[in-house]
């Protein structure tokens, strides 16, 4: 049995916060990284007082499949090596794209568990790895912006929220942009999990995948999924039982998913009958501002019926 086989009922082990001078590994578990964006992102990290170390395959490209940053085994080994290096205090993803599903089962998760928790940051395709860290290692992670992505490089609020989460996590325990609104009013407490919803659906039935959501607070977002496809993704999660027992849902951005009123209709139709609080547009994912959401820690989702501010409040700092 792995630490979290069936659902997010038990809090996961949190990593330690960073400090000026911390060495952090930058890896690319999925797609290749544009050189100019990588250098710009590394400069931001150095400006925070960190010492970033770039993984061997971050600047690589698969010889035939140019949407991958090198071979599956190479990307898996980069992650293992970075995690098991005691001098590295965090592992930050450079970008998402596609490819994490191809390498996740090649990672030595026993070695990862033995090395202990570290701050791990990413989103989009990296959702697959967030799930693996939770289910196979029992570690809390951070659904947050990646060092060589447009949102991280262009949006100051996105950068500052990640920086504060890594260095001063007690200052960012209440999350939610002004856009957050109650799709289904209510209040719920649970353990945060989730990410890119199409990746959660793709993970169903795979080794170590979730079979339920008992006691969980689900966070979901996506990009490039038309309303009918989002309907299908949510329907698959519902039919599989993967959402059984979920306490509440916080939704982030739906970039390039079609007119938002149609997305809202799908969310209301598929999630409303669950009878749990649902918040829309909380402010994470592929949007213009992307808050960092701790995964694997207890939180309270507030969706007031009177139109008051909707928030997600982490009950303890994301990092120790």
C-alpha cells in the first residue's frame, strides 16, 4: 500500500521553507524549454537569493518527438537525481507541456520517499507528478507557476505569491482573487488535491491512481478544452468514482476553453448535483495571474451565499 492510495484523507508531509542561499534544482519533466525564457526565469530566481541548478535534460529535445525534453528515462533520472541530492532544497519545474505521463512510472519513488520532502512546484502537465508525490511518496507539493512560463515572467503578482509561499508561507494562507465567486454556496474543509482536470482524468486506472476523494478539497483548472470536452472529462471522473466523497471544489482558470458562460454551465451541471460548495475563478492555473496552491494540506473553502468574498484558507503554512 502506498501512502495515499485511495484518497486525500490524511495530511501529507510538508517540506521546509526556503531561505536566501538555498540551492534549487530546475527540471523539465515534460516539454522542451525555450532558452530565452529559461534564462529570464533563472534570473528571477537568483534575484530572490536562490542558487538555481539546471537539470541535464532541461535544454534537451527528443531527437524524433520534439514535444519532449529528451528521453523519458533521462527526464525521470533528472527528477530523481535532483530530489536525492541533499544539497538541493527544492525542485522547480521549468515548464509543463506534455510528457510527465510517459516518465512518471520510471521515477524511483522508493528513493524519492527515502530522501524526504522538498518543495516541488509546477502545474499543467505536472499534475501527474503532484499526484505521484501524494500517492506514492506522501509528500505535500505546490501547484504553482513554473520558471520558464509566460505568466511567471510577465505577472508580478504571480511571482510574488510564489516567492512568499516559498520563503514566508504564513503570510499567504488565505487565497483567492477578487474574481472568485460562489457557483454553489457553502463551506467545506478538506485536504487539498488536484490540478489540471484533464490530467486527473487521464490518470484514472493507472498504477497508483486515485480511486476516491474522501475528505478532499479538489482544485481544478485547464486550458484548451472546449465545453463538451470538459463535460466529458468531468463525467469520466464522476462515473469512475474518483470524486466520491469530495468535500468541495475550487475552480481556477479555463484559458482558451471557449466562452466562459458555457464553461460555467458545464461546471454547474456536472458539479452542482454533488451538493457541495463550488467556487469559480479563484485565480490559479493558466490564467494571467496564477496563485500558488498548496496540495496535500488541510484547508477551508468559503463560498458565502450572500455574495461575500470567496476564499480558500490553508489551515497551516504550506512549508514548515
